[in-house]
């Protein structure tokens, strides 16, 4: 099937997405990616889209899907489609990914509530026909044959067939204008259209070919007996007795041609494909050949056949770069000496450790691997302990041989997440100073969206599928640790890690180097921060387990009290953690309003629903309190004492640089970012973070940093003046918005101004502000209008940022960090608006992240240069926490505040406030 068309003559291609969704699902065997996600329907539907693009390269291709919910046909006939089984869960889960990928391909995607995809396609076909424009409908649905005319043709890419007017006659024995009559007489078991009892395909054809349309048939019932099909003599009585069923069936089988559309036919056009988004999706669902193809297009843009970024079917399986691999396993000193000599003269080599655990404080090194050129790598095992393990080199001897290289800052090493390797090497007394490059961070700085683990990056940038850890270690409770894995499996895995790391660096560094501002972020912020975070992690923080144990007991008592109160309010006992039981009590027994439903149609008891209900009803409020305290108890009060490392008596979190889109650090095991501080119970958790005897805890925190960044970015004169005059910014805003003198601002006005200040930088709408302040939407909108009237520079900044982001596809921080916005030009209004809100906030949040990171670097260097009796022990949001010798606490706090305030020069002061105490809560 091929088409030679020019833009002026190219037909409009309308894809019946719903038809192909089911056909792809049933046509292909069940496919899953390595995470168990179903992918067969995704692959089938997207393959069809690619085929259409090849066949109609100059055409606009629009995809139409059924919307959720009932249609007008359900109102006409309640049993319509009642026989259809519910959609299988493994197909349902593939709908959203298909929609996402189609949008990323730049294709219009249309869903209209209350009608079916057929009706939308029918309406578009009718409009095109009236404009004498040719249309190709890509479908496998026979019902669509009723739409065929001199301008409308059906195409089935699965059977490679085309059906024009003559094609309909050849296939069905009747012209397109009688297809509705044909369907109405026969009925349809799949859609539960009743039809006329006793009328099958041959009888329907006999009636239509002999007498004409249904209307003609009923006007000529006396002639039915003269027709030649079997049963003709008694058919007239059946038809007469079932006239109502025939009319109903005709109505149900008729595709609407007058669906109300909120767009014009000329609005449909194909946008350029979002290659980065496509790559992310193809990586996630493991369509390796399509990833390879996109990688090939990155290297050779001419390989792409059109401005949609989709290549011809023939180029689907572009092979990955073919590198012959040679992986050595080093078991003796002679072989090791040979490789060590290579490392000593190599301009760059990749380095990786294999260990006994992911817990960096407990992990022991099992072996090390290195690569000096693509495809050439080696693994040195020295800690494998399974039965019959081969003779291995001694760990201490190997590490001592490597020490001069690893502890030399000038050694050109690249790794993937070298902070982890630095931590485990510290367990063996080696300080990894040779951190020149890190592929995880190179990827993250290049584009913070998506995942940055080695397997994902290898597939994305090299078209290579790594040996997975589960392949060699097994899964679940029986999974082996690396020291238990046989060498014939462990060695290729470990050597491949080093090889792929080197190859990734070569690919990523070229990309990073093409953007000087990103290279600066990598070289001056992210890479130097590795050693700082490594230091903080190893310092750890001292915990008083007794404080937490006491708190846990008190929380248990309070939870019991809340449970009893809940039982009294509900009138019976129930499981407070069961959404099903909560739903029964809230909505069936107490009659609370249903604010939202789950995907399955049940009334929702999600957090945001409870928060809204809690404003008016006591039980939801009590449930929220119970949930919060239960989480506090399980996550912190009970868990933290068990996380104290036996070797140090401290808790050691893990900080992650390559997780958040905006550049903020995150932490886990334990997560220190989410300890609540707005209630007394949360603050009591912070009381357990204590200073050792003779020391104090100092917490230094940036004050209103994102608002200060907003003032700088917007250049608003009034806002800049307020900060430079040292005014309380929320009171100053209240004075401006409410038109009162600063000294006359009331507490409620300040609270409202605070909500406006913070709400606007996060893109809050009038609806959201009204909800937060418990006021009317009109009043909230008036506050926002007044704010922008008093701070016009802020309004200009927001408007300009939206335009700039839509043009570039990304926004930047003051340090040059980028945040890409793949949905900034999305046709879907909600997606586009969400991206616009992110565009406004990300430069502020990202700049704040850059500032705290720069501050960490400054303070770390100062601590080492001056040998202060102090340690940096935590970073939480805009706060740095220190453990400081008691006698220097006051001067130290002042010096740290001064250093942090110099992290970046803005048009307003960077204000840092420090507190001193015996525990974190006292210091904050």
C-alpha cells in the first residue's frame, strides 16, 4: 500500500483509535516489559501509526478514541453494548501510554464525551466531503462502510485492504448508502443491536437487493414473499411484527454526522514529534528498535523522513553501534599488573565496584571493574564466597595497588553514581578523590526528566540492553548478594558495567559540552557536590532512641483514643485504614457528599477529598489526624531507632542528586525531607536529632528564598524595594493588596497575603486560593488582580516566561540549569496549563536548589580550610544543619549565615537565619 501525494492533494487521515486498540490487543501475543507492564497493544497501535505515516507522508493524521462514560445511544437503548465484557485490566492500563505516545508523535488526539469515535469520524468526514476534501479512514470496523463516498475511503492497515465505493459493493453486495439498513436488519451481537429476529446476512441482502432500503421494504411488504431467499414467504409477518425493533436498530447503527466540535477541520495538523518524550516512552516500554532509530536520527538528522520525526518502516531496526567486546576476568597478579599499567597511562578509564549490599555503611567490596576503551573491560574478583569459588586475589592487596590512582585528584576516572563507590571504599580506608566524571550526573544535567540509572541510559543512548542484576542473582527473597554469584555470571555483568559507563560518558559528554551553561552546572555545582554529600552521609546524625520510643508509646495511646472517637462518630467499629469501609460509612451510612470518584467508579476517600470534607464534618477530620499520626509513628518514631548504624551509633541517610526535576536534593533511608514541622508531634521527631555532649546543633535556613528569587527574576520595583528595605514581605504585600498602611495590617490580612505570595509562585488559580482562604472565587480573583496591579513586574515575568518556555521548550535557573517542559505546547489545555505553572515556578525552585548547593560547597571548603570543630550533618530543603563545638556555636552561626548569604548575588539580600540548640527542633 503506497500513496504519492503532495501537501495540496494529500487526504486527511482519520484513525479509528478505539477499533485498532482492541484489534492490536487481540492480534498480538501478550507482551510485557521487564517490569511486567503489558505492552502488546501499545506496540500494535503505534506500529499502525508509523505505517500510516509512511503511506501518507504529506497527510494530516488525526487519531480519534472513544471517550470514557456513556453515550447518547445508551440513553436511547439501555441494553446497548450490554453484552460486551468489561475491558481487560491489562488492556486498560495501556490506553494512557498509547495516548501519551500519540501526542508525543505530534498527532492530534480527539476524544469527545457523549458520542463514540465513529460519530466524530463521521462528522469530520461529512465536513471534509462538503469541502470536497479527500478523507482516508483507517479502521477495521465494518460499520464505517456507511461513510464511504466519492471523497471517503476506508483503509485497514492490518489486512492491507482499501475500500472505496466499489469496494463496499464488492464486499457487502450493496452500496454504502444501504449499509445502515443492512446493519439494522441483521442486528449486531457485539453491540447488542437487536435487529429483526430471523434476519441474517443472506436474508438482509436479499431484502435490500430485492426491494431497496428499510423504508422501501416496509412500503412493499406484500412483495417480500416473491423474493428468492429462503424463508421469504413468512418474512413479511416477522418484519411487520418487529418494525419498532428495526427502527431502533437503524437509529443505533447510524453514525452521527453532526457532532458538535470545538475546532475547525483546518485546525487539525501534525506538529513536530517530541523526540525526547518519545525516547522516554520507548525506553520505559522497552521498544529497543525504536530507541535505536531515534538515536540514529540524533546522529544523522537526515535519517528522519519528515518534520514529524517519524522514520520509515524500513528503518525500524537500526542496529546499535556494533562494538566487539572483550571482557577479562583477573585472577592473578600478573594479569592485574598488566591492567594496572593500562590504567596508569589511560587518558580516561571507567571504574565500578561490586558490593555485598546497597547500604553504603555496611557494604563490603566484592570486586572492581574497569574499562579503558569501548568494548575492552576487566573484572577483578576478590570477595566471592560461594562453594567452590576459584582462587581470587586478596582484597586488601588489590585495593592497596589501586590506592595511588583512586586517591589522586588528577586521575581521570568516570563512574556511574560514584558517590556510592566512594562510600563503600571508605569502609576499606580508601578516599576516592579521583572523581572527574559521573554519567548519572551528566545525564541529569543534560535533561533532568526521566530516570538516570545505567540500564535506562544504556538503552536510551546506546541502544544496548544491559545484563540485568536479576538475570544473574534471581528475584525476591531468594535473590543472591553479589558475593554469592558464580564468577562466570558475575564477571561479564561487572565488566559490562564499566564498559557501558565509559561508552555512556563518551555519548553524554559530547551532548553536555554543546551547551556551555549546562557544562558549567555540571563542573561547578553537581560534580563537586559529590564529595560534600559523601562527607555529610558519612558524618550521619546522632539520634536519641529513648525520645523516639517514648514518643511512639504516646502516639499509640493517641491513636487508640482517635479510633474510639471514630467508632462513636460512625456508630460502629470499622477499619480506619480501609478505603472500602470508610466509603460505606461516609457515603452510605452518614450521607456525606461524594466529591470525587475512583477510576473504578467508587466514591473516593483520598487525602484531598478528606481534607475538603474535614472542613464541614468531624469524622473525616478525625480520620486525617489518625492517618497523619499513624504515618509519623510507623515512618519515624518506630523506624528511626532501627536505622542507627551499629558501627557509628548514628543514622546515615542517602542523598540523591538525580531524582527531582528541578535540581532539589532528595533523601531516603531515612527520608529527612518529609518530617512534618507544622504540628507538635512532627516537631517531637526533630527533638530526637541531638548533639553529642559538648556540642550544639545549629540550623541555618534561607528566609523566603523563592520569593526573593521571584523579586530578582521579575525585577518588580515595589517587590525589590520591600525586600531591600527589610520589610516583612507578607505584611508589605497585605498593605499593597488591601490598601492599608503597613502598621495597620491585621493578622488575617497577612495570612491572606502569605497565601497569595506563595500561591502565585506555584501557579495557584483563583479557585485554589479561594479554597485555601475559605472565601468566594470572585473575592479570590479580586485579590489576585490587586496583587498584579500592585506588582506589575511579577505579571510581566509570568507572561513572558510562558511565551519563552513555549518557544524554547525549557526554562532555566540563574545558574543555567534547564528544566524541559515536554507538554508546554500540548493541545490538551489542562496539560499545557500544568506545564505553564511549572515553567513559572521551576526557575525559582531550581535557582533555590542551586543556591543551597553552592552554599554547601562554600561551607564545606571553609570547614576544611579552617579545620573548624564542626560537621555538616544534614541538608533539608533550604536548610543546612551542623554539629558544632559548644564554645564556638555563636560565632560559627554568624559565619555560616554570612557564607550562605554570599552563595549567589541577587538584586535583593539573601537572608539566612540560624538557630542553636541541643536538638534539631530547638535549633530550627
